C-alpha cells in the first residue's frame, strides 16, 4: 500500500519536487467537538483535507474533501491559518512525489451527515478537544489543531 511520510526539519528528508495548494478543515459540531479522521496512508489522526483541484475555490475544495473523507457536509466559517513551512516535506511512496507543505486551514461547522470512513479514512469520529492530545498525529497537524484550540481568533500565518 502507498504511504505518506511526513518529515519535519529532518536532514534525511528528500528534496521537495512539488508544491501543491491544499486545504484542511477544522470542522466542529454543536457540542464543540472536532471532526477527525484516521488516515489510511499513515495511520495518523488528522482533520479532513486534500489538494485543491483546478476549477474550484478554496471553500469548494474544503467542503468537497470533508464530505469525501468523512461523510459530513459542512459550511465554511473562517480561516484558521496558512502553513507553508519549507522544512515540512511530505513523501508519497506511490510515485516519489516529495511535496513542500502548502496548506490553507479553514474552520467549518457540520451541517448534516454521519461520520463515515472512506478510502482515505480508516476511522472518522467526533473528538472532544480535551482528547486531541491523546491521538497519534504528525507534528504539523498537531500544531494546526493547537493553534485553533488556542482560540486567539486570529489566523496563523506561517
């Protein structure tokens, strides 16, 4: 099975050979829980997200990726931050792509649907913010969620 390997400030990381605009969405429900997926490509927990396709806007990509990966329809409510650290390299073993991080993180509110796994998500569930620290996830994903949970109301720019 193809894998995703995240490198952060790692001298053994491959040199990036692509930069792909992507989006992540921190979706909450009425109880304030976060929508989380357990990825099939690295078994880490994450918020939904993926590449922005040609012909779609950032919010359209966010809504599409959330639905595809989780079964939840959401509405976009804001901007949590931008993440473009060149020290974060993502290797896709299926094709040798070594991608420099480029992610726009939005916030969203669940509108409808039930958490449903997909080919990209082994598990989908609502997680109380106090339980996020217990989940296995990549350093960059944890940082995105921690910035959101800090509640400053300002987007992170990095």
